[in-house]
């Protein structure tokens, strides 16, 4: 945020200005508010937080509020610091508490992908900035567990002298802990950060060593994190029904009726994206995903208790919510769960996402637990017609922005002078010109040459690499728009690609096409389709260590469940209206990375001659050229070539009207038939 050019006049003077403007807040309260605002991402409009003080502010008040914020230091990124000293301090704290170890997950109380600054304890302790993982700290040993996406990243960010590198998928961290613990020793965990299933599995692992799993009150990492940021206060605003396709009242009535049919009194909602979807609201507490961190209890009547910090609600939001939504302070949640228990209510809790603290509190209070999926999950995943048309529109505009970027990249990259950070900045600038843009849907992955082989690579000043001739550049990015969320990966040739590069790219492309053209019966899961994308790589003795497809939200999380396409078994059947990614890849360590990603929508296939059961197929909604220069046409079948030519014709027809003449000329060349 740029610093205000106006000097701050002091709290006493600001108090007078606020009183004169009829604003009840004080300078001291606004300082606390700014601390929370600073703990949330800025977003595209760095001054939107002023709405939390008032809708219409006199210029003098506005100027002083901006000057006050400019004078307050931002939180230090959690990954910055002396990790050896922090690890030593944590061990001292564990010793003080009588614990022999502690588990630190990459999670907050909501088990979402993006966590606020204050909850990124893995980064604070180790320096690891990835989006998934866990750390186990014992008296004399410590290990960090990450999945295949972060194999290279963890080595770059985490000191091997402090933490062993372990694979999160291939080895349960409870088994590692049991291997290094003695009978009678105690391993602590924070019950706000783990599910019931995790606790049961961890206890089974520790039982082999005779060790004990202990729930702690107050996270030990927080005890040593002296400058831990406060909870974020990102602005919460209504999401208009014109984009959602259904009112919050109708959604709540339908889900309440579903609870009533199963004689369930209430459902505890712990996932912020479920609450955002259900209430038709969007927030700004975490990066890249428009979520307000909060909890809710949905009752069988359709009424809802929302446990949220009122300070982050935009003026007028209560009118949008209606009188069936009761605002309650976050610290009222324990009492509300106790009340459900006292009523001997049957309460739905999602065992996959709700923390053990929630389940234990309800159980101990006397409630009957119904361990079922969050009722918002499936209707949120299967988009309605309005949401789908919004997503298609967002992808058209996003595709035009990508073409503007790619035409620039093709002109500039071969001449030299570009680097990864320049590419990231230019792409963002292209998207910022697009209607309804609200920010990236995740931090852009821009990998030049060998950096492209790091699956979830993030360029920074230290790692920033120039764009070199005769190399590959992998660009994975997305945008959050009011009407949809995008996610696209393109691999671009800079100069002349080698025969090996073209072969590997084409094998990936063949898998992408196989999945894009799949026709499958209703009831099929994503894990049953995963091998379609991998088959050609497997035939060449190659593979990739990430999923092939993830669900995508509607101006919500770019990684949305429960649908996915991956090797890992998934029992959730694909349904019409679900949006997923199609993103096979190949990564040659130290050389280059390749990924081709489009988003697809599951839709009914009603034109299959002789079909004896309901069938489904995918509609590709991402619109952007695939680099023809990387295609080894000799490896394509006639059907695969036809698919690519047809896709490019569709891209050209959809995007040309949105482009200037020079950009259209580039698009014509980029989408010419093979």
C-alpha cells in the first residue's frame, strides 16, 4: 500500500474529527481495526477497508485514517526469522508443559487451503510456505512432511539440519512419531486444528510405541510467537443474487428442510466457503479466496446463527442477510454448542473438515452427532445455470486477457530481458483491465526453465530467473471475478524447443485431450477417470506427482471439493454442473516443467446413440491457445489433431471480438490449424 502523503495528526485530533463527523468509533478502536485489516490481504482496492469506519467519510477523516494506517507497521511474514531459535524455544515450551513432542499442521480452525497470517505456524517454525503439510517436533528430532508438489520447494526453504524431509502421502507422520518415541511419552496436538479421523489414526500409530496423544489448551507455537498477527478483518460484502442464481433465504430453506427430513436439528458449518456460499457473501480474510473466516450453525428451520466479528461487516450487510440470520460474536460458539447438547439435539458435523474440538464439545454437552457431509458441499459443487453462465463469461474475458499477455510475451521473450517476476507483473496488469476482476485466484506460478519443474513454484527476489532462449516457460495462473473463478496453465516455447521437449509436451497434451473427450456413465468418480490423462506418459515410463483435476468454485475457492480427479480413491460421483480442472503434466528436475490445464464442466451427454444409461461428458470452458510449436504432430492421432484444431477455432471465434487488431493477428497465427 502506498504511504499517505498526509501526516497523521494524532489520536486526540482524530477523535475530534470522528466526533464531528458523527462516527462513534475512537482512534484507539480504529487502531485495533487497522491491526486486523493489516493481517488480511489488501486485495485490488487497498482502501476498501474504510467502509468499516463509514460509508461516507469527510475528506479530512479519510485522509487521517489513511495516514494512521500508513504509520502502523505491517505484520512480519511468518516465514521470516531465525527458525533454529524458534525450534529451540518451542522445545523449551513443550518441556515446560510436560510434553515430549507436538504436531504442527498447515491448517487453521477451518481446515482450508489458505490460512491467515496468524495461523501459518508451519511457516513460522520452519520457513516452509507451501499450502499443505505437517511438522512433528520431538525432543531431539523434527520432521517436515510435504506431498510430491513440494519435494523441491521444501529443500529450498527448510533447513535440513533442523528438519528431516518426509513424504506426506507415502508415510503417515504418526508412524514416524511412533518410530522415534518411547513408551509413556506424550505427543501434544491442538484440537482446534485436527479432525476426529486424524486423532483416531494418530492414536493408533502411537499405540504401537506405547506413547500417548494429548490435546493441549492453547497452542504452544502461539506461546512463543511474540509478534503473532491478530485475526484478520477483511471486508465482508454481499454477493448479488444476479451472480449466485439463488437467494440465501432459498438456499437455507432447502437445506433446513433436508435436515428436518433426517430429523437433524442443526448442522455446524466450519468451512468458510460453505458459509460464504450459503449466505451469498464474500470476504477478504485470506489470500486469493474471497472468504470471511467464521463459523455458523444452520437450524432445521432454515434460520442460522453466524459467529463472526461484526467489525468486518460492510454497512448494510445485515439487511442483505435478513432476520433469520442472527449475528453472534465468535466467542459465543462454545455456549451455542453447549445449548445444542443441553437440548439433546441431533447435530450434523462433517468428519472430514470439522475439528475434533467441535465434535468433542458437542458430545460432552450431550448432543447426538450425525457424522455426515456438510450440507452445503454438494449444492455448492454442482453449479446452477446462472453460476455456469457466469463462469463461461469470466473465462471469455480471462481468455482475452491471456491473449493480450501471450502476444506480448511472444514479442518480448525471445529478445531477452524478461524474468519471472516481470512476467507475473505483466499478467496481473492484463487481468486488472478486465471487468469484475477482484484479484488472482492463487499466487501465480511462473517457472522459467528448471524452475518450471517445481510444481508449486513461486518466484521471489531470490529465486527469480531470466526467461532464456530455447527453453520452456510454465505459467499457471487464475483470476477471481465476481461471476467466476479461473485457473489455467500454459507451457510456452521460448525460441526453438528440443525434440525431447516436444515429445514430452505432446504426451501430456494427448492425456489432456483423452480426459477432455471422455464420455462416462453417471456414478463415475474422478479417480476412475484419472488414468485417461496419465496413460500416454505411463507408456513412456513417465508420470507426475499431483492430481489431474480439482474442483473449482464460483467466485470462491479455486480448489473446491469434494470432486477431484486423482490417483487417490474418491467416492464422490461426478455430477452435472461440477467444474473441475484438467491438468496433466510432466516435470524434468533441473530442466523444465510442462502442464496443460483447462477447466471443464460436467454436463449430460444426451446424444449417445443407443445409450442404455445416463451418460456424462466434459465441456471445456477455458479459452486460450495451446502452444502449437510444442506439438509433435507425428504423435497425434487424427482425432486428437481434430480436437486441437476445433478447440483453437472455438477460441478464435470467442476471443477475437474482444481484442485489438494486433492481438487478433497474433491469435490467428496461434490458432491456425495443424
